[in-house]
């Protein structure tokens, strides 16, 4: 039974980050607030990161190592949000 918990957590993290990205994207579409765009993009990249985690640890557990792509997508997500904070901070 305990071997089902890790895949369930990975999938729930993927779903949560996807839902956050969609909700932030919809809010951006309504209000056109710049920080919502960068946050939605960050959560989209985090959802991709979680999808790669699911593929790496559940679908292809021993044949493919996706650690480097996961790290690069994670770095891109954080850099995107940081860029959004800086970009919106200069305009105000």
C-alpha cells in the first residue's frame, strides 16, 4: 500500500501546479496584470517540471534519467518569476 503514496503525491503536485497555472492565466486574461502573467508562466513551467518528475520516477524508472531536464525547467521557472518581479518593480 505504501508504494502507491509517492506516485499519488507526484501526480497531485502536477495537478495542483497545472490548476494554479490555469487559474492565474485566466486571471491575467481578465485583468491584464503583468505579475499574473509571469506567475502563470512560472506555474506552467513548474507543472512541466512535475510532469517530468512523474515520467522520470514512475513511467521510465530505470531506462531514462531526466534529472538534468528537470533541473533546467525548475531553474527556468524560478528565473521567470524573478524576471517578472523585477520587470513589474521597475514600471511602478
